[in-house]
């Protein structure tokens, strides 16, 4: 009888944990909105799309102001890339170059490649091949006082990801001023709308 009671208690505890885990998962699956930067700053989202069979990489970069309006968007293709880590480093590198070309000083870079973001933000020197890959990016970001780099989840990086997918299919780099390709306009509008709802 006591054994049956213990089994029942364990079953009920497992059920409670299962319900609790379900609620946690439900919360984590809710769409996180893209976050706009502070006033007079710009936010730069970057991402990649890879075709490992062809060793091709598409890079996508979108720069938005504190109102959520697009200032610049970019798609580019890189050849002979077989590592996702190197691909994300190249995308961030192109985003950094673009900001320097355009003279942006207060810049918040954001990407969904956690290892790259963590690697670039590391204080100590890393002698691994990954550390060498991020070395130049560290110098660039530390050389500009108003620049920062943070990690975000994929759902907050959809515009850059769509641009990266377009980048896979083009041979020449393409840049749009104050707009994005027509097929991703709705994603930009959605990001902006979600921000307005959360302010």
C-alpha cells in the first residue's frame, strides 16, 4: 500500500513538472520582438545563409534607426566558405565596413551567431583558429567607443536572415538605401509594429 502511495506521489510530481516545463516552453516560444536602438543611434543586424555543397555564403545586413526605419540594407555573396563560424565573421566584418563607409558612430551590432558574438566580446586573447578569425573584428569594435555587439535570437534577426538568403542567389553585392527588397518589406513592418506595441 505504501509503495502504491509513493508511486502515486512520484507520478503526480512528474505531472506537475511536465505542466511547468510546458508553460516554460510556451513562454520561450512566444515571438520576441526586434528591439530598436536608443535615439540618435543605429542598429545593425547581420546574418548568413550557407550552401555548404557549393561552398557559397550569402550575407545580409540591415541598418535601422531609433524609429525602426531602414537606412540601408545589403546582400552579398562570398565564395569558398565552408565554415558557419567563418561565414558569420565575414557577415559581421561586412557590416562593420559598411558602417565605417557611411560614417555611423553610435552603432549597436546584433547577430544570432552566439559563438561569434561571444568570441568578439572576449577580453582575453584566444590563440585558437576561431580566436584568430575574430581578432580583426575585436580591434575594429574596440577602436570605436560608441560601438557594441550583442547576441539575439533568430526570430529577432529575420530581416537580416532573409537578406542573407537573397545574397546566396546573387553574384554582385547589392545595396538599398532607405529600403529593403520588396519580398521582405512586411518583415520590416512587423518588427516596427511589434516595437510600437511594446513601448
